[in-house]
């Protein structure tokens, strides 16, 4: 099973992103987390936000 982690860095509409991922990839385990262990164990990472990646990278 693929694990997709929506990275919680304090910005973005995380629940909407996770729900959309669950809809298009029902076989995947989707979670929202900022925990290092979850991020490291993910098969895929999603950094949500519209143009907020510079702020994300500073976190």
C-alpha cells in the first residue's frame, strides 16, 4: 500500500487536500502530519499551498 503524507507545516487547507487524495487514490493510506517519522515513512509527500513553498522551506 502506498502511504501519502500531506505535510502539515502550518499553512494551507490540509483537510481538503487529503480528501481529494483519498478520492483519486482510494487504495492509498493518506495522512496529515508534521512528524518526522511519518514524513520519512511516506512513499509520497504533498506540500500544500498556493505559492507558499518558500515559507514551507523555511519551516
